[in-house]
């Protein structure tokens, strides 16, 4: 347990430097499994509570036999950057936070005030939370890490050197302004925000699509699971899942929690969806025999479900 907490602490520190060791999905999975936020999270930054919780989206693939039937929906781009929340009171921007664990996020108000695509005052007297994605242009190497890493920089001068490359696209507002999601986005546009309905989204990295119930009242009626809203989901193509070649250098044996022994491939570093990967599961000894796998072979590696690295074949 201590080793896991130490590892997650290193991952957290590397993430704040803009050099993540594992993907966000892998970190969130491990952090939740081992209660990292309660047991071992380092107090590196000030944490603040979101006005409304920020949920993640359940993932589905276009090739799946059955997709959720949500009735009348709207489909938008799923931008690939850093999710943040903004809180306005009497029109003034008073709070900004990274998504964090969905309940608490890192206070980034000082940085958000420097981002020109985020209005500092809007025409409303309500207290509202606007959520969206902070992104960097696709031509920037590792653009997702560039955007998310920028928010964790301790040096504000270094952040200023990146700020011209950061753009915010809103995708939600709570409480709702209108009963219709498209109308809400139009209102956000009136406030001065770019939204995920904007044609400008094409210039920024995407990670699939978002399918959402059009009617806000129905969306709320459907409710939430512990992690996801039932009125929206992320939609991807299995054909978009990266499969890369690399050289197999070693096979080690890993003992699981239940005592199960699993072979693990060690290989030359590859990068899939901005995550650096040097090892992946080989499933079982029978899989090795079936592939007739030997040290030095060129293997094919992907990330199962976009999270867990695994070997799927060899050349």
C-alpha cells in the first residue's frame, strides 16, 4: 500500500510539472482504488470545492452493438485538454478550479484571470458555474499535456509564456439558463464564451464525441451514477485506438493481489495518447506460446479501453 501511495505521489508531482508518468484515466483509477485523495495526496496546491460536482463521461464505441437510447440528443466535439470549472457571482468571476476528483479541484483563479478567452464579468446576477475544456492548438506537441500541465505550473511567469496558446471552450452551465442545451450554449456565447458548438473546435485536439440529451429537464431526471451522468456519454471509434510497434526487451512475472502470476512485457518506450508506456500485460503463458514470442521481437501494443496497456500481437 505504501509503495502505491509513493508512486501516485510521484505521478502527481510529475503531472504538475507537465510531464505525466501515466494517463489521467490510469491515475484516477488507481487514486480511487487506493483512496489516494484521503490517504496520501500531497498538499501541493490549494484545493477548493466545485459549486456543482464535475462528473466524467461513460465511454462507448461506435462499433458497439448497443448504445444508450437517450431520445433526442445533441452531439458535440469531445475536446482533449483540461476540464475546469468557473464560478460567477453577480456577474463577477470569483472562483476557478481544475476538475480534480470531481468534488475538489486545484485553485487556478490567478491563472484563469490571464486567459483572454475567459470573460471576467458576464451579464447575470445569479451564482452560476460554467464548465468547459481548456485546450492548446493541435500543432503543439503533446497538446493535452501542454494545456493541463500549464495549469499546475508554480511559476506564474512561465504560465504567462504559454497563455497565448490556451483557449477555453464552455460545454455546460449550472443551474441551467434555459430548458434546451443548445439555447444554454447560445446564452454562453452571448456572455462572451466560445462553446463546443463553435466551428473553431476543429483547430483543437479531440478525443471522440459527446452525445447529450437535448432537454435539460430530462437530463436532470435521468440523474447520475457515482461517477457519470446518465444523460450523456462519450463516443469513440475503436479504429481510432492507437496500435504502435516496439521492440520486446524482457518478460517479467507480476504477482497480483489474489496471488495470480501474470507475464508482463518490457519494451522500448512508446507514446499513446500522450502517455509514455514501457510495459504491458501479456495476459498468460498461453498467449506467449500462441504468438511464439521471443526477446527482440517487434510487438504491437495498444491501451485497452484507452487505459490499460496490453500486447495484442507481433510482426
